[in-house]
């Protein structure tokens, strides 16, 4: 195995891209990712915050304490993972982290691995998705992605600019990918439009160092409120409106042992909207 | 592929192949066995070292990708926290203790008088299966002796 360290985008070769390594190293070790060439992209991904632009190489620990950063994103960073992982992990990498679905992690031949079964739907799925879960019931684990989705962030990659929502793709028969990032495409920066208020609330199994069972980010800008959820769908999930959950539970299609997430999500959305004032 | 590693002020050449973890190299190549490997997947904090003063998990850090100076528990043997842990009896089996001290040393370097809440937030990535958390907190609160 070789390790390359390109210093600009033009020098990018194909391979397994690695930044903080908190996700990629365990996936390499487990054989879910493989390749003979590792590409350390820290030399070409910007790091740090400049006005409303966040370098994708900025660590979660750096964002957690930065007063320029909207509250929802600071809190999402603060509540994510452990201190060491927040010191190591970049915000760009966090957006691309894979599901915690144990069947996927244990390399069951599930639909995300190209098979024809979602083992979680019939099996153990307490921590899985409650919406968009028909083809694959995995839950997206990124607190940060939910916060950035509520904040209406834009993503600049080595190839294009796009709204964060368009980075993600609910996996289906034709396309099993969870993101629309092309081969060789690297997230470079995130752009945040101004917001008047924002908040992130998170239900987890422990008070610290836990993935979101349900995470709710809410942001208000120009009289409009955007709400996004973590841990409820195979991708970070944007609600159609702040009232989307008020009229009943038709919005969700929980599995037998994920029904508990539905009232938790409703309560957190209500509290998040109230916290915006 | 040769690569240099600075650990506790000494420079070493890494001989392990690309893909080897920093924890593996510290223990098996450099003989610095104070750094422990427990979960070996970035969860438990037993392998914590500092890289340029910042706590990181050496079991999921690739040795060849380290940029910066590594400090292990061996580099902190004279730190007052070591005595503070002994004095507070913040150890039962002791396996997690090196990682605990490495994390705590970074905390008190940045914030010499942390509150209990700050200690709990900062130390959340170091699991103690014996459950000595109240004594670890006490040791850090009184780290200056």
C-alpha cells in the first residue's frame, strides 16, 4: 500500500481519500473500503473559517468553540462523537460518513452492498430509519449534516457548487449510493447564508459520545424556518415545513422497533421551534 | 516507504508498511507500551496520545500520516497529573489510565482550572470500565496537588 500527499487538486490521483481518518481507517481495516493507494488530502483541503466560508478540513473541535459559527452547527459539533474524534475529524469527512447500520458494517450482502435484502427491516433495527426506509432502512448518523441542511449550506467541491441537500441521494435499486459525489471529487468548502437563530437538539442513548437516535436542527432566516433531522433516514432529512409533523404521524413509516423514534422526533421538533423564539 | 516520526522529542524512522497504526508502531517498533490498545477501532480512548498537544486516537491514526509531534504517556511521566491520579486513587485495573492522563494533560494545559462540567465534557472520550470516573474528576480538579 502507498500513501500519496498531493498539495493541490490538479495532483489528485484516484485512490482511497483520507483526511482525519476516523471513518476511513476502521473501514479499511474491516475491508469495507479497499485499495492499494491512500491519498492524504489534508494538503489540498482548506482548513479554518473565513467569514461565512468553512474550509472542509476544519475539525469539529475547532468549529465547536468558534463564535462565528451559528449555534446549531456549534452544538451539533459539540454533541458529536468523542473529544479525540472531534479533534481528528474534519467537517467534510463528517458529511461523508457511512451509516452505523450493523448489518452494513458487518458486511452482510445488504442492498447498500449490492445485494437484494435489507436485513435490518426483518431483523434488528431499533436504531434505524423511520422515513424513506423502504429500500434500505439505514439511518444517516451525521449531526453536522442535519445542522448544515437546516442552515441551507452550499457545498463547493473540486468540481462544482451545489446545495447540501443535492449532495445526498436516498439509495434505490438503480443507484445504491448515499451521496452524489463523483469518483475523484473532493469537498473543499461550505458556505453558510446568514441566519437569525438556530438550534440543534439530540436524543441519544448516553449523554456523551453517542450517535443521534434522533437529531433535530432548526434555523430561522428571513421569516422562514428550516428543519432537518439526523438519524431518521438513510440521508440527512429536510422537513417540508415546520408544521410537517404537527398534523399526525403520516410523515413517518417506522419499522416495528423504530416506532419509538416518531414521538421523540415530534417532541424535539416542537422544542427546537420553541427555542428559536 | 520511510517516514519520520517525532515522539516525546526523539525522531524515529518508521519501518512498518503504510497502513500500520500509530499505536502499533509506538508499541511494537518503538517499545513505548504505555499506550494501550483496547477496542482498536476508535471508541474507547485507551490509545490516546497527543499530536502537537491535541488528544488523538493512535489506534485509528496511520503512522505514516502523522504530521506533528507525538507525546505519549512516557513523555508525561513527570507531569503532576500522575501523582494526582495516585493521590485520588483514580485507578482500579489501570488499563485506561495512560489514555486518561494524556487527555487530562491536554485539558489542564489549555484550561488550568477546569470545572467539573468542563472535565466531564473533555474526558468523555476516555472510557473506564472499572467506573473510577468520580476519582478521575477529583484527580483533575486537584491536579496541582
